[in-house]
């Protein structure tokens, strides 16, 4: 079932709801699309009502040039949960989605039953900063097409790319958006938001059962960011999958879902 949240300042956010059971909200990364989770959702809908959505500025949601902030993205998710009547949920945030979930965990902890932070960070490191500065440069010099090609090489592990050429080609050859220039402006504004994200001084206040999951071969958000999160969040548990790259929910869907369900199984009993 699909629905639409009308934002107070104008525009809309489109969301999907699937399955039956307690609510579990999957929050996508920089690309912002609900479809990021398509490969892992079937593993989770047997136990949960899965809620996904396209962030403002992405997918089926309204276009907005910016500026963006992680706090603003978190506020949109809070509005969405209220609109669909979700008082508390398991939140799973991947990459940028993890930053969004951190904001909610710090400022609105009553909305989170359990927290899963996936391939995310609490403060940019020099590598992360340079990587995204270069991705911004690729948008300026080579446009959306070059940015997308470099993204595939960064986000998926080499072996997975070699073994899934049809899927990779489909992603690389996806139709360009109607307004390419606007898409570039939105992408650049969203990148600036993640470069500005730093909750390292506040994240220690999180008092929610928390799982941190990543892949050892993540080249976008290296696994040492998960080590930092584990140190900073009291009682957090960390799982590192041997491989899967930054897009581990897509490349290792069964293993990824098993890790999530193992963490949540006490709530399922």
C-alpha cells in the first residue's frame, strides 16, 4: 500500500507499507529511494509491517533544491510516523539514513523501540570528507552520468559487480531524470548535508537497544566508523559481515536480514 504525506511547508513525501506485525521503518541512504530496500524486504515482512519512503527531493516525493540538513530529514520522518499513526517503531537507517536515525534517537528517543545503524557514521573523517568532495567534483565536471558510474564502483564490491553484470548495467542505464540540472543541485545539497553531520558529542546520550551492522569491505563508510559508534553508544552491539560493500542490504540480503532478525527476535517471541 502506498500513501502520501503532505508537508506543512508544501510538497509531499511518498511512502509504502507492506507486511503485518509491529512497525519497522527502513530509512534509505543518500539516494533516498524506498526501492533501495526491495531485495531485503521479503525477508522482513513475515514478521513486521515494513514502512519505506522516498526522501524529500528523491524518487516519487517532491523535488526541493535545498538547502538540506540531516536534522530536517529527521523532522520529515517524525512527521511521517505521526501521520501514519506510528507511535514507536524499530528504525533501521542505512548510511545517510543512519545519520537521520541518530538525530531521532538523540532528540526523540520515545519514537524508537530498537535502533539499527547500518553502514553509517557519526562524524566525517578525512577519508569520508575527501571522498564526497571528489564526488561533488565529479558532478561538476562529468555530470550525473559520471557520478552514477563512480557510485556503482564505490557502493558494490568488485566480485558482486563481476557476478551481477545485468543488474549493474540496468542501474547504470536507468533513464535520466526529466530535469538533470535540478537533480544535480539536489544531489549536491544532500551531499553537503552529510558532510555537515556531526553528532559525536551527543550520541553517547542514546539509551535505546542498538545494533550496528556493516561490511568489512565498505569503501564509502569504512568499518572503523562502526567501531566508533560502538564505543560512543552505551551497550551497542556491532556485527561486521565479511563482505557486501556499502550496499550490503542489497548484495548480502539473506545474511543482512538474518543479523537484523537475530537482534530483534526477543520482540518477535
